[in-house]
């Protein structure tokens, strides 16, 4: 509710109960789909619902560039492989990635792990943004960062 109140202009076209937490935006030949990887209906952090994503990508199959963004990585980064703490829960991650591959998504943008990382799996990029320059991190020991950024 806090997120929705602070960002009232975010599209409310997500799945039932996740409006404004999951949503999509199309601008010309770019489709950006944002997914909630902390879906409480499946258990909270590290959990994502993939059926809605599949339906959105199917509906926009003719859009040239399709990018999906979420918080948790699908594939482990820098050894952070505990699921669902550091990555999307295994069964959901496999189904989620099959949707990305099957629907021809260019890239999945994520964060959560404070490391810059790019991996390619089945022709789809997983781009981890390195925490966007947060001053925090495991145990709060990251200290000052050089800069803040957004992929």
C-alpha cells in the first residue's frame, strides 16, 4: 500500500491483487513488463507468478523489443544461490525462464545482489544491476558507493 500511494501513476494493469506491483508499459516498439518477485500469494520474497507474464507477452507478441524487470535474479549471482532468499524459488524460476525464452524476451533486468553481472541463458540476458549503488547490503557493510545508477 505504501508503494501504491507513493507511485500512484504506475499502471494498474497487473494481475489481480498485484496491480501497481506488476504492470506493463508499451512505447512504440518497446514493451517493458515489471514483475513482482515478492508475491505474497506464493510466499513473499523470491516468489513470482508467471501466468500473467505469459499472457502479457503473448498479447504483445508483435512488439519488437520485450524486456522484463523484477527484483530477484532467476540465476545465482556471485554464489548467492539460496532460494528463495537470494533468487526466485527454483520451480517458479524454471517456469518463469521458460516463458521469457518461449516469448522471445531480450533481457530480464534484476537486482537484489549487489554485483554487476550479465548472464545469457537460452538466448535471454539476465542483467543484475549491482544494487543500483545502494549504501547497504548484507550486514550493512557496503559503505559509501561511487554512484547510484539505473540499468
